[in-house]
């Protein structure tokens, strides 16, 4: 049975008004410190949970925030959501989840749905190049924080990892191992913002080390196992000459590519080195643990909630960019390309 405000008041031997004043921190001068402590102890002992809807009606608020993301059926968003949930719970906020298909360029109806449910602000994971709906909501005054992506056309603060730097680190690490023919499987099609930044980091690392980018080694993926699998087969068909390493723009794509390599008889890491991005939990538990670029996903979710609360309460908030971390595992091996088996015959037309 739900514990009510009256139950707490009766147990503490005070009025309902007094309990309300203590819980909502109103008129503190009218409640003695001894009484306040007694009420708080009773609240804790009885595990009383305030009625959020009633509190919202009293204060003209809903105490709800919305989260608009692509999907929840993968571990990347699971960790992000855990961080959002923890920070929201600490601030006594409820979370409404709006999901949508990854239809780049289409209107994100989940945003309007969240708005219609009275959320006080939205954490927005957007992949479209021109987020029209998000721009409309910001113009209407709804607090909005971008998560994982930073749209130049959207006037809203963002919380991201440095996608460019992470891709640069991954590619440069392969270069330090002696690789020169490095392919990229990337989620950059339809101008996906973070996919484009990772592609740019890959290109910059090669160019800074005096290596011309071979466009035949740049193959589109799409953030999924299947896309990485298909991209690896495409690379197999169109690659000219030798390829000794691959940087994939997500762990999902990397694992899909790894599966394709197994089917084609290309051994990781003996024949080809492989790096992903995101450091998803399964990456360390593969038969060949995956070298990857880590994002602090829970911390990013928590930071997004903090930024959104600042906006809701009328404070300005800065953009937040987290540093990526290269996690080295077995999928890159330790040999130089000269010691590797000749994979050129496998990866050639």
C-alpha cells in the first residue's frame, strides 16, 4: 500500500502542512530544526515517495524530461540511458523515452510526441543533417540538449565525444604499427554528423603521415553488424592491392567485418588488423577481443541531464566534449605488416 503524506504526518506527530513544508523546502522559518529532522527521519523510515504528478500541479511543472534516440536494442544506448536515468533520479526527475527509426532526413515525430506529453526538456540524439523539428522546438522555447551529435544548424548545447580525435587516434595507432594500406568502413552516408567526423579523423591521420587517401578503401557502413558485414564483402570485391588494416566507425561494424573475414579465410589479426569505435561491452569478450575507441557513455548521459537541468532552470550551459580513449586488444596483433601473411591475393579483384 502506498504511503501517503497523511501517514507520514500521523507517524511523526505533526500536521500534513508541516510535512509538506519539509519535503518541499517551503517556509523553512516556520519549522524548527528538530521537527524538520524528525519528519525527514520518518520519511526515510516509511520509504515515502512524493506524488510527482501532484507536486507538478502545485508548482506548474511536470518534472519530466524526454529522451529522443534511435533505438534501445543495443548496448551503446543502454549505457547512455543508464547515465541519464541515474542523473535524472538524483534530480527527482522522471524520464520519458521516444524512439524512432534511423530515417535520416525525415521528420523526427518522437520529438513532437515528447513535447505533447509535457516534458520540460529533451535530450536529443539526432542523425539528420538538418534537424527541422528540433530547430522548431528550440525556437518555441523548449530546452533541448544534443547528445552524441553536434548539429551546426541547431542552436542548442551538445554533449559529445571528440569523434574526430578518436578516429585520428585509431588510424594513427595502425600507422604506428607500420600499416600503410588502411581501409575505413564508415557510417557517413547521407551526411551523418558523427560518421562524417570519424571519416575526417581517418583522412587527417593518413594525410598527416604523408599517405594519400585511397578512395577505393573507403566503404560505407551504417552502425550495424549487417552493414559491417556487407561493407567487408564490398571491400573484398573492389580493393586493389594489399590491405593490412581496417578502421571501422563502430564496434558493430567491426564485428560484422570480422565475421565476413572469417568466412573469406582472412585471419584477424594475422592477416588484417581491425579497430572499432565505442568500446561496447561485448568487444572485450569476443574470441578475438576488439581494439576500439572508448566513449564514456554513462558520463555523457549524466552530463546531458545536467546541461538540460541548467536550461530548464534558466541558466546557460556550455558545450561538453569528452576525450576518447584508445583501448588496445588483440584484434590489431603486434606484428609489422612485413611479417603478416600476404593478404593481397585475398583482397584483390
